[in-house]
């Protein structure tokens, strides 16, 4: 937990320091030989991104860890002893944050369709969540309720905004179906969605089942990225099935 507190302080530091300070000195690429323009742009951005540098310094596997830390700071999502499902977990930044915050008395189930190195304190599953086996693996491992369902799942972007929006919405909706099924009373759901926020039908479902539903883009989310997060808290239980 001490590690988590230290990190939270550092996050503010990163956001506050921006590109100032010695650590943020800009790195210039000396040679572009053999690199495409897009991979050159990616490398340049990585080398000059303070969150990438900070993630490396603190031992996080991804800069994405800071997105969850910042969402947690704002919404108070993670507490010791919680049972957490982390979907789209690889390479494991969110899993590292979640295991540190829930501690030894909690449970973190991390699933991804690509292989991921173990994280101490987490149960790591490799499966496609959009297939029955993926959902089954999570339900099996959970064997009960969850207090928080996280989804940072993202399909590779195509560059065609409507397609990317639909694919990310489908992942969010699948995660939400799980949340409605397993969340304990007062539980929470956090998922990545693309510009435009949650799809209208899904948002209406969330508003019926949760006390509050908000959209938030943490500082660590790149301004140019279309991603944002939906944060639903205070689960009231799934809506009653209407009798005809
Ligand atoms: C942005 S990355 C997650 C980063 C992670 N939260 C972290 O902190 O390191 C998105 C992940 O979603 C995963 N993903 C996409 N579709 C998935 C699916 N159908 N089932 C499981 N994982 C999926 C990808 O494999 C990728 O690892």
C-alpha cells in the first residue's frame, strides 16, 4: 500500500511538471534509418512522454497504470479487501495498481487475450473475453460477486472512427454485461469508451442500475487519443425484468 501512496503523489508530480525539469528533456532521434514515418513518430512520442519515463522509474509495465491511479484518486474506486475483475489487462499496469490497492485480503482477476507475465497477488487468465470460454473463465475464477469491474479492453484501431467506436463499444457492452451479472450492491464499473462516450442504449442501462454515471478522461490519457472512461458507481442491482 505504501507503494501505492508514493505513486499517487508522484502522479500529481508528473501531471504538474508537464514537460519541465531535467527528466523531461526532449530526446531527439539521431537516425531514422529503417523506420517508417509512423514508427518514428511513435518512438519520438515514447521517448518524450513523461508518463512513459515515470512508469519505467516506478516499475509499472505500462503508462496506462497512471490512468487508473488518476481515476482512483478522483472517484475513490479501490479499497483494501476488494474483489476486482480487470479485463484487457496486458501488459499489466492496471493489475499492478489494483493488487497494490486491494492488498493481500483482496482478489484481482486479470484477463487478456494476449499472454501476460504473472503479477504477484493477481490471478491471470489468458482468453478472449468475447468468446464464451473467456466469460466462463472469469466467472469460474470469481466464484461469487465482485466489487469492481474494470475494462481497459481496446481493439486495434483501424483509423476509421465509426468502426473503432463500434468495436470499442462492443467490448464495453460485453464488460458491462458481466458487471450486471456479478457486481455486489454498491459495486462500481469502469470501462474505456471512445469519443462520443458510451453508446446511448448502454448509457441508459447504466443510469438505471447505478446511482451515478460519469465520463472522465484522466490526464495520463493522451489528448489526441479518442479514448475516455465511463465510471459508474453505486450499483443498485440489475433492473427488474418487466412482466407483460
Ligand atoms: C490498452 S491495452 C490495456 C492496458 C492495460 N490496462 C495496462 O494497464 O497495461 C488493451 C488490451 O485489451 C486487450 N483486449 C482487446 N480485446 C480483447 C478481448 N476480446 N478479450 C481480452 N482482451 C482483449 C488487448 O489484448 C490489450 O492488451
